[in-house]
């Protein structure tokens, strides 16, 4: 039988360590690359770092990433940084995913019938408050 306790402890330790490093990088001008975080935590690659940051975001942490130099991750220092991240990073990705889901849903409806596709862009089915 697999013991999930050890995995949860490792994940929690990683979460705490990544958050500790990010807390030293407040503001876009202090962004730190995932590879540097991985190096500091003696990790071979940065995949677990990116996943940990994704989890931090799902918890509501303002762990942002920059799409212009200096590239990397940081904690928002201002509402403006949050707005820029939301508008230049999150919103376009969310729209792309929803548009893809709509196109695939329409194809599923054509292929399998009218109940096969669910339009994720319908307000009654999705309310993100964006």
C-alpha cells in the first residue's frame, strides 16, 4: 500500500521553500528564473518548481511571472503588476483554452450529437469574474 503522507510532506516542504525564495523577490524587477530556484533547492530540473508555483497561484498567492526581461517569477509588488500579469498572461491563455474547448465541443456535437459538446463560454456554465 502506498503511503501518501511522505509525498504530501515533500510537496509541502517544496511549497514552503519556493515561497521562501519568492518572498525575497518582490516586484518584477527582482524576478528569479525557475532554473535558479531549482538550483538553490538542489533540484535537477525546474518542472517541480513551475508546478509548485502553479499550486501557489491556485491558493491565491500573487506569484507572478514576467514575459519581458528580467524573466522569471516574483511576488507582485503592486496592483499594477497584478493587472499587467492578468491582462498579458492569464487572460490570453484562458481565452485560448476556452476557444479551443468551444471548437472541440462543436466538433463533438457534429460527430456525436447535440449533447456531446458543452460550450464553456456560456455565462451560466462559467463565471470567473474576469
